[in-house]
C-alpha cells in the first residue's frame, strides 16, 4: 500500500491518510470544503464543494490519477435543500459519462462543514 501525502491541500487533524493506493486503485479519505490557500471553509455549499474538488484534484494528481479517472463519489451533505448547489459544481468539474455517486444527508460534526466527499479512482 502506498500512502499519498499532497503538500498543497489543507492539513487534517483526523488520524488517517489523505489517500492510499493499492494496486491501481486510489482511495481518497473524506475531503471537506476548506480552501487550500486560506485554510477556511467556504461560505456556501457551492464554494465548499469547489474547495473540496480542488483538494481532491490535487490529491489525485499526487497519486498519478485525475478527476477523469474517478469511479465513485460518496458525498455527505448537511442540508438536503442545498443539494442542487452541490450538483451544479459536480457538473462544472465532471463530464459525462459521470462516475457513480451517492449523496447522504449527515451531521458532519462541526458548525462549518456543509459537505464531505470520499473518492475512489483508478490510475
């Protein structure tokens, strides 16, 4: 197993690896909507989703993969009414045919996080 430690994403206090690679599969831990430059959460669901995508993209790049190689997204959101905002950002970053995806309404355990995204990709 190879551990992926990108330098250009926010630091996580969770006891996990940012991503791991086994054979040709990349498993990215849950990524929240923190701006990688400021270390702050975005103010809206769309902004947080964009931040998460930027962090995911950087992580996949470090693992020699990309958003085009994502097989599955597992998305946790705190407010189902804001899901259309999240969907719009997915359409900004991805092209058809889209990867598989599940979206679950969840308490993310904090006041600021609105979205957390888990990714499985190949390389």
